[in-house]
């Protein structure tokens, strides 16, 4: 998305009583937030929109799927495609992995369904699954973190 369009969205956010704008197009998503739990931007009313945008962008880049105050420890396993996340090969089957399981390179971790094609996602690292960041049957985006693995 072009900088001018982003600045236009920031101005809309500031001129209306809106706390957040999120737009998704062609597999890309942008979210602009006026007030965040960690740092309030509402005190920046007298600053130009471009400066406010820079602050919003820097705060948004530091956020992640892990809750505030909790640091990511380990290696992130991310989805290589957009689709729907499934923990198991079928609804009645056991999940491929669970938190606490030790995984090895090449081991199936989950399935991402994209356009009715089931893509098995295999591990590229070995270690222990520390955290699962998505729920079964949840839509996922490209490069979204699925798991945190503590390497062994």
C-alpha cells in the first residue's frame, strides 16, 4: 500500500471517533491503531499525521501473536501459505503434535488447506514445541507464526 493511502487512513482515524482501521487486499493486511495497551498515541493530537503514522507503525511492528509482557523464546515456525490451519489429517484423528512434544526435521506439524488442497507443513528444525499460536480450523496468513520451538 502506498504511503499516501496509509496517511489518508491515519487522517480518517484521527478525524473520527475510531480506535482502529484494518484493511486486507491481495493477501496483504494493514492495521492502524490509535490507542494501544502498552503506549497511548492519543496524546499526539497536535503532531502532524506523518509523525503520528511513524509512531503507530513502529509500535505495530513490535506487536506479535504472543501476549504483551511475554517474550518469544525459541524458533518461530511460520506458515508458507495463506489458508486454513488444521492440527490433524482428519477431524477424528489425533493432532500431529502437542505442546511439549519433541519434533525432528521433516516431521509433519499441521495441514494448511488452500483452495481445497491439503498442504502438510513439515518441520525444518528439531526441538520441543513450546507454544502453539493458532487454533484448529483458524484462517492463517502468509508468514504468520504457528509455533514456537525450543531448539535441541
